[in-house]
């Protein structure tokens, strides 16, 4: 009798673990990253990997770079806006408009950060696709002519989509494509 109770307890424990793992994978339980922020779960070599992060934007540096409340700097992947703060470059055409558009979208708001392949650039900024709700800030800036598409391998997850948005912005002469003669 004791052996049957032990076997039943063991089987019940295993069953509970299996149910718990299935519920995690189905998204019924939230897994958080190191900062306690919710993260997207992805199975890679039987490990759970967090590939999304969150943060509140405390400062907009320019059209493609932000600073989060915790001090992390984030450079948007796949886009390049005209320079407004580069120490050796004068303020370029449409730089201030790009910065203002970025501020309107993200300043003092909670953003979702999506990593591609590379974590940081040579300046130690996080390289991320940035979202407000379900709006891709990277795509919005290109689509409306505040930024150009610019990708560096291996971070090319949305390259086709963003280049297509640029082609449309160019055809419609949106933003910098209509305002700046050297484009």
C-alpha cells in the first residue's frame, strides 16, 4: 500500500510539472526578465530565451536614439535619421523634424524593445526594434520620411519590410525625400 501511495505521489508530481510547463509555453503564466519585466518566450536548444524587454523613455537623443529611465541607451535597428548631435557633422536637413517625431512617439512612454541578433553597438547602445503598443517606431519613421532604411548584417530581420516602406516614402516625397535636395 505504501509503495502504491509513493508511486501515485510521484506520478502526480510529474503530472503537475508537465501541466505547469505546458501552461508556461502556452503563455498562461508570465515569465519575466532580470528586471522583472515581462518577456516573450522562445524555445532555443531547450532553453527559454527572453528576446523582448521594456522600458520608459526619459530622453530622445535624436531621430534614432533614445535613453531609458534606467540609463540604457537604445539605437534603433534598420534605420538612420539625419544627424543632429554628431560632434563633427553640422545639423543635417530634416534632423530636427526626425527628432521631434521620435519625441512625439516615445518620450515618457513605455516602449517594448525587440532584439535581432546583435545586442549592442560599438558605443554600447542596445540595438533594438522599438514599439509603442503594436506600432513599430522604426517602421513609422521610415514610412513617414523621417528616416532612411539602413541595415547592417546580421541584424536584418525586418529589412525587406522597412526598405519597402522607404520606397513608398520616396515615391510620395514624404518627409526628407521631399524636403531635402541631397536625398
